C-alpha cells in the first residue's frame, strides 16, 4: 500500500491513531489533517494521515502545544519537505556544462536543454534566474 493512498475509513484510522472518530472529524474541520474523500464524501485516511494524527496527539499531549500552534508546525514541516524536494530536483538536473534554469509562470524550476539560449523571458513566460559557470 502506498503511504499516501487513502485507504482507511474513519473508524479504522481513529483506532490506528488512538483517537475517537469525532476528534478526527474536528481535526479535518480545522485543517490539521485532510483525508481523501469518496464519491459519497466519506473520509479515507492514508498512512501519512495516521502518522500526522499521531504527531498532532504527541505535540498536544507531550509538548502542550495548542491546535493553532500544531497547525503552524505542520504547515512549516510541509514547506520544508517541499523545499527539500525542490533542492533534490535541482541536484538531479544540475550537471557540469551549460544547462540553464528558469522559473516558470508558477515559480517552478524549468531546465532548458543544452544548446538552447532562452531570451530574458521565454515563450512560456519563464525568466532566466541562474546560469552555472561553464566548466571545461
């Protein structure tokens, strides 16, 4: 089973997280955990969701952090994860040579193939932001 696959109904997720199903509903309303939904709008929790629920419980009970603080912590952890993925993408794309990276319209990183020299603003609206030094 994939870590992010929504698989568990609320009663099973609550049992796995050691919580009452009503607590899971409240956390969903507050945006602490956002489970997948079925066509009938029933909640389906993934293993990632259950790990998050356990972390919410730990932060609340062991560390005494309120739910607003926990929501902020989770948002910051998510942002760190996103940035780490972006850094990893840059590492896999970067190789010695004359590859050019641009920022796309939504801020995503776009690699321009070797031999292509984009204008300051490309046809996709991307702006050149970095060009590594040529190494021979």
